[in-house]
C-alpha cells in the first residue's frame, strides 16, 4: 500500500509539474531504519515572482491534500497526518504526508550532515593492527544512495567487508556493509564496494586480517552521499600489502 501511494503521489506530482510548467525544489521519500516508507515531503521553490508563487502554492497545496484524502477514502486507509509546511511569516513552503509508523522528523530545509568517526570507540585500531590505506571512498555508492543515506543518518556506525566471489563483473569484488545497532540487533546495509584495485589486494588476506575503519560520512542537501574509510591489517603483513599496490594516474590525482 505504501509503495502504491508513493507511486501514485509521484505520478500526480509529475503531472502537476507538466501542467503548470513548475518544478518543485525537492520531493523526498522518508524511510525508517528497515527501509519502510514513512512519508513524503514536497518542498516548493522560493525564487519565483511572489504573486505567481502564492497562487501556484495554494493550488498545489489544495490539489495534493485533496488527492491524498481521496486516496484514503478509496483504499480505506488513514494516514498519520497531512500537513502544510509554513516558513517565515506563515508563507507556505511545502506539504508533508506521514504514514502510520514511527515518527520521522519532517525536513523543512536543506540538510547537510558531515561527521568524522576516528575518535569513536567503534573505530579504534585493534591491537596488532595498523593502517594500510589512509583514505578511500566507497565505490558505487550512487547506485545505493537510499541505503547509504540511511546508514549516514545513524549513530555508532561501523563498516564491514564481505567478499562477493560470484560477482559477474569482478570475482575479487568486496562489498562494504554499513552497520549500526537498532533495538539490540545489528543492521547491515550494502552501501557500496571497495575500489577494484584495493579489493584485489585484500583478497590475498583472510576475512579476519583486513578490516574497514569508518573515517568520514557526509550527506548533502541534494542527496549526494559520501562515505570514506581506511583499511586496517596486521602489522607484520604491511609490506606484503604494499607490494600489491602500484598507484595509477587516477589514484595520484585523488591524493
């Protein structure tokens, strides 16, 4: 039902944009820790002619809220809340729909979250280990943006490696799992991959020998997500690891 509502609302919004030649500032699906849809927030643009903006915002508010109420009646469901978001001096800034379930704060303005993790307890270097790679970016994160954003917005996170030998593109592929605790349960989300050149090196070590250390997480107002990490390994094998690494032009540019 939630997925059906999400599609119906997005289809309706797309039609509205086309009809009125208007593009919304953002349309956000809000999800809980398990990926379940909790609601949708629609934010209107704020840089149009005031008179035009007021008219179209009022029309949109009425159309969207009426549509959602019709949907409730048609499908015999009741949403937790339907709200108009107000900005300065009571000006309409958007509409938010909350579905039944745990509350998630309504995002009424652009949000940026940047956090460095090395001082956290979960990120301490284990005895007998040292840093093999200082700063790496999770690869393929753009294809798993929802999972990555969910991970970034948690607390007490950590990363884990998981080999993927049946990967059709690269038998050396190593998944990166974004992990956190939820109700005494470990939640593990596939947020991306180890860069291919590094994964090839890590496959020469056992699962217990190479570990991921969360360095930095960032999520921008446009939905851009970045996760940086370090590779840790046994002190006695650092030279073996380094011998596999031949920097490429691309690697040098990133530094």
